[in-house]
C-alpha cells in the first residue's frame, strides 16, 4: 500500500501541463450599447489564454433568449483574431434565467448544439443587487 510519503515523492517528480485551460465564469463586458470598446479589447486577450469560456449573461439588458445569446456569441467571435478562432476558441453562452423566462427557451437553448449551454440563476439574495434577480426560488 502506498504511503503519504510515497505519494509525495511521486508528485514531486510529476508535472501537469494544461496547454489551454477553460474559464468557467467569464464576463466580457460587452460594449455594444456603450461604444467603449471593452469587448473588442478584452475578448482577444481572454481568448488567447483560454480554450473555452462560460460567458456570463449579465449585460444591460441581460441575455435572456437564445437568439440574444447567439448574437452576443457572434460579437465575441468577431472581436477575436481569425487565428484564435481557427485554433478552436469556443465561447459557451448562457442565458439569464428570470421569473419570466419562457420554458420553450430551454428547448431553443438545447437546439444550439452546444453553443448555448446553461442558464444563470440569480436569486433575490444574490450579491449583485440586480433588480432582475428572481424573486421566487
């Protein structure tokens, strides 16, 4: 049976290489409405460092439909250099789940073949103090 010391020795001589990690909670800070260029500045840098990103839907207004998520995805990809897109960078989009989310929206999400992958549930007790947060959970 291996001892803690044996395991420590193996770890000491082992290495782990993550060539392109994933980011499981990313805010691109979309600039469409503001025109401040933040998306165009942040997206290429972030995409260079990561292979995939779960993209948060907290925009003003928030991303609440699959169509909005796909349009936001297109803006993200347009802001990234072609060589990074060719390498396979993948923004994994999310929807902002609200009390008024149409249940059919989840079926539309599933039909995107992995382009829109989840919903973000923001409850009334969340730290963001966003008035759109769900009041009933």
